[in-house]
C-alpha cells in the first residue's frame, strides 16, 4: 500500500505543511476549524508512520525507506533519509504522541489555538526528521529547528516564569549543540562526507575520539538530560503548557538517547569504552540522587520532571554498561549487551507513554483547579473516581509495576547490569523503591484521604475527550508491559549490528 510513496519525506514534511496551512488560516472565523485540520494532519502522519512499521524488514540491519537527493553538492551535503530498527519505534512514538497532544489541547487552549496546534505539528515533522536523517548536517538542521516551536510553546502559552524557563532551556540545549557541530565539521574534513554511515567507518586515534565523544556528550547529555546538566528540565516543565510538557518528556528527551546510539557509540567506541565509568556514574547518580530530589517536591509537575530524569538514567546506563559486560570474563557472548541496549530502547518508549500520561493527568487537575501544589488537593477520588483510577494505574506503571511497560525496560537494564557488576544492578534497582515512594506518596496526598478544599469538592470527573486520551495511553502501557515482543523484534537485528560495530576498535 505504501511501497511506492516517499514515506519518510511524507512523515517529516506532511505535519510541517499542515502547520503552515493552519498558521496561514489563523484564528479567523471558526477556531474549531484549525483544531480539526490539526487533528487531520496528525492522524494522517500517524497512519503513514504505521506504514514504516508494517513495511519494515526485521531480518536486515540495513537502512530502509532510503531517500537521497543532492542538497549542497559542493560540500557533499545531501537530503538523505533512512530508518533502521532503532529509529522506527521512536518515529511511531512521536506521531502517536502528537495525536494525543492535539486532542488534549482541544478545549483547553483558548488563546491563539491555531498557532498552538501549528507549533506542535511543525515540531513533530522536525523531530521525525531528526530520527530519519542519515546526513549529519541535515540531522543538525532538524536538531536545532525543533527548538524553535518548543521555545514558542513555552514562551507564549507557558506559566508566569515562562520567559526565564524558555531562555534557560534554549541556552542549555543550544550551547551543547555548538560542540556537536564542531565535531561534525571535523569529521567531514577527515572523511570528506557528512553521511552518518561514512562517519561510522572513520578511523580516529584516541585523542580525536575523546574530544569528539566529549563534544557529543555536551549535546546529548543536556538533551537526556543527565545529571548534572539537568537543571533546565524542571523549570521548563513547570512553565510549559500541558502539551509542551508531554512532548518534552515523551519525545525530546529520547533524542539525547538516540544521539548516543547513532553517533557516540559507533563513531567513538574506544572513547566510549574509556569513559564508560563516567557515563555509568552519571547515570546511577541520576537514578538514586534525583529519586531523592523527587521525593521532596511539593509541585506535581516538578516531581514528575525529576522522575523523568531518574528514569532516563536507565537509558544511559543500559547504553554504556555494555563495555563492563564485555570486560567480564564470565560473559562469552553479546547477549548481555543486547539485553542492555534493548532495555534502554524499551525504557525510552515506555517512558514516553508513562511520563506523557502523568503530565496529562496533572494537566486535567490544573485545568480545573489552576494549581499544581500537592497540598491544595486531597480526596480527589471522592469527586473524580474514574480519573483517580487512571491516575493510580499510571502511578503504578511509573513505579515499575510488573505487567506495565514501566517494569520491562528497567528490568532488562537491571538484569544486564548484573552481568557487569552486582553494585550497578543494586543501585539501579533502588529506583523501584524510590519510584514507588515519590509517585505513590503524591497519589496518596492528592487523591485519597478527606476532602480539605471546597474547590476539590466541586470537581467534575473526566469527560469523553479526556477519557479517550487516558484509555489510549493505558492500553499502550499495558500492551507494551504484557507483550513487548513487537517492539523488541523490530529493533533486535539493528541493535546486534550496532553492538558488533561498537565492539571493533577504530584506532
């Protein structure tokens, strides 16, 4: 059905064109028209992205759906797109989440709804471009371009301190990206090509690898975000509108993890091995220390934002613990490393569903009460029982309850970490205790107990639109938790190929 279409270009540019059309139409006349048009383009992009999954050949690690056209031939820069088993799930997550965000903002956004919807559609296309780019300069253009819609979303529709949060977000992410650009240009002069797959084959000495790895680390660590460059995230989340928080947590953080897999590991494997102790240390500090930081938060959004940092620590832990697994004489094959990287990927997708659901849950309460303070609530289950049921379910998933997607990725990474070191696995497993502590304590104080506030007494349960969003995400969390095979199968060959590549020295 989709075989003759330039699928990747459609997935990248259809939402961008839709966003531009909505911008041109503006808010004149029926604002609902802009919303319906946004939903139409978001759904169409999601359907097209499903074609990437159904048409994907899981038996090969080669790039698929490849498109290549000359862009700036003088510098060997091409419009070059293609996907493997690592990028397809992330594109699907992006298109799925955008549909959810458009529906979530349907009635809530009263001011400039057309511009709001257009910003999300344009950002969707640019994020898909990041995951599909096979040319380093094209990747960089999409990487920087996606900051602009998010900058506007927080800056226009955000909270009282939105300007501060927006500038902090932009400075942190842009500063790191400059170092990545320098590294990409250096490799271009070494290889004569901006093709990412050519850079994977480039021979580099140890000093070159270390400098390039650190340059990439500056860009990707900020985006994940890893401790200690995480401080922009809570501010951005607290001030962002609900849709902005959902995209930020569900998609943008994953681009950092994707960058490590597409650039740092295959281009600088020796430097990655040499500095794996640093990456593992930073990851475990994120899991343990940030978990304690989440425990003392009084703002629900800040609590979930810190929770995101802790859960993303599993992603970087899974990606860099592979070198310790290989250096352990007891491990004679690569299955432990495969488990670690696949666990990191499952954790990225799972965290997209769960963190998105938690931010939408907080948004539902904020729309009714205009407060995110935990102490302003209590006894919400008495007036919103259906909503409370969803909230408890997502809280359990965030705590890593078996049967939900929150358990699968973390369990895989912990299991793989055991092959490297008992202490890595032990420290990583503390998230199951800390995650339950901060998430369930928040649920207890917000949803249970006596009603202490007249505003809570006047609350009304979720409507059909909100129910649809929550139910859809709940199904996604359950399906991935009970049957992760469709996700693991699509990435397995690509992950094995990545690990075989990383195992070979570039010196």
